[in-house]
C-alpha cells in the first residue's frame, strides 16, 4: 500500500523562515517544462524564470530584447512543471521602467497568464513606486541590486559593482529602501563579498547572491552555466557541476554514426 505524501510548497514565508533559521536558500533559473520538472524534483527552493532566457534560449547578446509575451511563454511552461519550488519571474526590460501603472499591468499579465508566484525587477529607489504599486495587487516582489544586466549599456561593462565607497553606500541605502517598500527578498549580483555580507546582516529579508560571496542567505546560478551547457561563459563565481555540452555532443555524434551505419534501429527497436 503506497502512502501519498503531499509536497510542501515553498512560499515567500518559507524563505523568511529559512533566513531566520540560518538555512541557505538554493535558486536556479528555468525556462521550460522538462528542465523545470527535473530541477523541482531535485529540491531547488526557488526557480527563477530569468530574462537571461534572452541569452541562453534565444542567443541575444543582452537581456534587453526579450519581450513580456516571451517571458510569459517561458514562465507558464515552468509553472506547469513545478510541485514544490517558488516560481519567480523577471519583469523584462521596458515592461516596468516607464511608470508604476505599466509595472502593475505587466505583473498582472504574468500572474494571470503564467500562474507565477512572484516577480523580480531590477533597481533601487527609482523603482520603489512600482514595487509599492505591484504589492497593492497582492503580488510578492523580489528586488535586484549590484550588477543589473538590463542596465548594461549604462555600466558599459559586466565588471564587479560597488567597489567604490560611494556606490557601496548607495547600494546599502537601496537595499533598505527595497525592504521598506515591501520586497520579500533581494538578489545581489557581482558585488564584493564583504559588502554583500553587510547587506545580508542588516536587512531582515533573505538576500540571494550571484557572485556576492558566501555570507548571504542563498545562491542563484543560471542553469545553463551550472550544468556546463554554455562553456563560453566562465566568471569566477561560477561552479560547473557537469560538462553537459560535451556529454550531449558525444551522444548525438554516436546517434549520427548509428543512423549512418544502419545500426539504429535494430530489430528489437522496430514494430
């Protein structure tokens, strides 16, 4: 007799409890049903439908070209796969920067059409009005500070942010502003580990790092990078757990050889 065990879903409240208990939060990106199902079953706490889909799924140089419709497409596929993880969806460039009303409209579409659990947006004090507007609709918001890829043309480079004291102070102020606005969590990307540690210890909300050291409350990586599907990208903060590009290429080359030689399909693989 099998006993059915209900899967306990991860919520924004779960992440707060994890921070309070000193438990680290795991987060990875996901963009499609099949991979999201695998990541969820492996126990990842948060799946981020990132606008990094613009790079790893569509081949664009930056995250800027991806549209709201495309983000909804990816998010809906991920949501259908998930039983446990919290699904957070990036608001893409141009869908929230104009005004808070536009930010809310974009968010409502993501929540209604994709069934997402929360949204994430980049920026500090300049996006607080949009965050507050989104929260009035009951939608949880995750913030994002440090290297904000949607602003890459302003920065001009993907180097570490907030090394200088003035920028570090602004980042700390922005982190507190996002917490006060009501964000349930915060991503810090590519900033000095000492600064990330100060931010994580000075705010009550969970802080997820990517290239921000080990003293934060959790870590996030792009799934394609972590699994070695994208060998062209090798920043210091990335740990590759597989070299899937090699494994896949070898498997496909084997398939091609078998087809050409007539070895596939065999008699047992026919009807």
